[in-house]
C-alpha cells in the first residue's frame, strides 16, 4: 500500500468489480456501503486497474448518512491484502460527490490510497436492476491546506508540515471480462 504520487490519469474497473460494488450497495440500502478496492498501477499508462472489491462493514453511528470502516476488518485488510489501491463507499440519498465529511476523513487515510470511488443508486430508468451511478477520484497530496477547509474546526485540520489530501475527478472505463 505504498502509493506512488505519480499522476493518475485513468481508472480501469473490471465489470465484475462494478457489479460486486453495485450488489453490495443495493444490499446495504438504505445505509451507506463501503469497502476497499484491490488492483495494480501501470505507471507507464498512468492508470490503475481495479481487479477486486472487498466489502467492509460500516460501523458508523449513523450509517444512513455516514460510513466508518470496521476498524478490525480494515486493520486486517491493511496488514494482509496486497494491492489495496482505493476506497469505495456509497451515498444512498445524494449524488456520488465527496461530502465535507468524506474530505475530512480523507485526511486520516489519504496517504495509504490512490483512488476514492463513490456510488449512488442510479436514476430510475437506468439499465439493470442494480444499476449505480459511480464517480471516481484520484487522491492528491499537497503540503498546503486548501482554502475550502478554512471553516473546519482547528482540531480537524492537518498539522503544519503534514500532508493535506484532496480529491480530483478521474475518468474511468469499465473493462469487459
């Protein structure tokens, strides 16, 4: 889980992984679902291919509107799994855009990952029973705090000299098996 801070320009997601994420998200409704993305980077093409999704229990106090990875399961995955490249969670009631809470939590684990994926149930009329709307983001490390976080409580901000993590949209493609 040593992420390279080289540029990530594209995310490739296997069809079976997308289906697994969608099934897990729909099974957990109306709560937020979460899990980790396993894969590998191709620095030459500046892409990451996600080959597996591992669901993780959401232990948030209010799982309808937030998520916290089960600490025991998360620790086991970090210590045992090779190739953790990202994190997935769902927004069952809103669009799959990062919330303020998402960006706040990112400061705790941003240095471990390269990709952050958020999904929402697809709009009515979308093809497929368990369709989802998915947005992918690359995790960006900087030494400067973003102005948009100046309203956060001082206890939630990065300490001086520590990295600060933000998200930027990254295009993705679904790979047929």
